[in-house]
C-alpha cells in the first residue's frame, strides 16, 4: 500500500481509538477516495477494500451508501464484491449504481426495466448501453418523464416499436415532437408523421423520402374528387368546418382520426395536403381554405405558403403524408391483376409468350431518341 494511503488510514485508526469515532460511515468513502486517486491500485488494497465493504455496507446509512455507489459504480477497478454489497441494498443505492455506470449484462438491463421502481427506471434512461428490449420496456410504461429522458438520450437507437409509440403520443402531446425531430438517427420516412412540426429542410427530406417510397411501391391512383362533391365541401366550409373536414377525410378513406387531425391543425397545411390527396386543383383547394374564414384564411403569407406546399407534392405522396400525420392506415389497394393459369387448355405447360408491346408513351420516347441519334 502506498505510504500516503497507509498514513491516512493510520490517522483514522487513531481518531477512532482516541476520539470514539465511528468509522463505519466514513471509512469506506475515505478508502474509496484513496484507492481511486491511485492510477493502479495494488491487488492487496483492492482485496482489503472488498472485505471491508462486505462487512460494513449492510450497516451504513442510506446517504453514505448512495455516495459510495456514485463513487465506485463506473470505476474500472471496483471489486465485484463491493458492487454486489451495494447492489443488495436496492432502492436509491441501486439506482445510483445504475445511473453512474455499473456494468450490466443485457439480461440485467431487462430485469431492471421490468421493476416498478421509478427511480431505477429513471436511472436506466440515461445509459448509453441501454438495450433495445429494455428501451421498449421503458417506453411501454407510458411515463412521460421516462419518455423524454429516452428521447434525449442520443447515445441509443430507438427501436421501431418504441418509436411508433412515441410518435403516437406526439399526436396527443405536441411537446414530444421537438425531441424526436432533434434526433438524427431517425429516418425521414419514420419521422414523417411529425411533418407539421418540422422546419423547411426536414420537411423537404420527408417529402423526398415519401416520394421515393411511392416510386418503389406506388399508391393506387385515385380519381380526382368530382365537381359536385367538391362543391358540397365548399358549401360546408364556411358554416360547418367539422362536417367539411369529415367529408374530406371520408373521401380519402380515413375516419374520425383524420378529420380531427385536419381540424386541429390551424396552419391548414394538413387540410391543403388532404385536398391535394383528393385530387383538387390548387385553385379549388385555395378557394376551400379561404372559405374556412379562419386566421389562416386571412393571412396572405399563410395562403402563399399552403399554395407552395400543394404545388410541391403530388397527390399520392400527399395521401401517404396525411395518413401518417393522423395515424390512419392507408386505404387498401384494389388488386387489378389477371389470373394466368400455369397450364394451357391442352394440358401443356404454358410457354413464355412474346414480350408485351411498349406503351404508346414509351414507344414515342424511344422513337424520338432514335430520331435524335440519327440526326446526330
């Protein structure tokens, strides 16, 4: 043992002998400080510390145990016996160990996350090594403080199931939107439900992601809203906004959740997107929005903004977006394929036929390209 540490402990021993000092509350803390001040503590000193902890930790007061737990939790030389003695205290002592970096196996994370102790759950939320399963278990508790601590912990990836729960809660509590949008580990497609809260750059990224998704898996093209149906919405817009929003939502294959989301968005961006998804022209959609007669309708700046938004989004992408914002499932796609039997009427396996002719548009493009090549 280094001479300085020996001298300090000898001094404490004299105080205890001559002055009646109860070392049980301070000796562990002092020895921990002495050992932690040494870059490479001697094995004998660590063994003595472990033996002392096993004897004294069960009897020290809670405040002292918590202080000791904070000191040794993340210390790479901490003897297992010391950590185990402190861990056995449970409660605030265990929470302090967890919060300050006590090594944990994945199964231990999940076992701790399953406990009802709020302080322990709070301690887990700040861990950079928190497992995906434990993260989901914590989100499933439905505790707002825990949710916000997890969203602020950018060292972990939020598993998709946990993200879905947090996004769903953002529809009822707008305060969730900011910490979710601040994360850069969430893709633009996954965060698209928060479109209304996003800034211009993030909105553009969301629209581009949804457009790419729509190109890979096209949404069924819908017939634009009929003139008569639109005129009905227009007639309701001034006197019965909720009725107009309900009719618009129903036309898109949504329900009350979509209608409520449209009504709740006073920027009228969602209404503009829904009208675009319905196939209304920009001019007709603008008439509808102005007819609402609300604050947005009286703002020239706002009208220009929604017009720009409608011009930037094609109907199928707008449909995906409004459904995601409102948490409404996409309408089922009607299958238009034709059944082709594997055998022809003669009982002979069907052979591959000649390639189908190109569409008129494709043929025209190819013809023009050929002409240009010849001219070149």
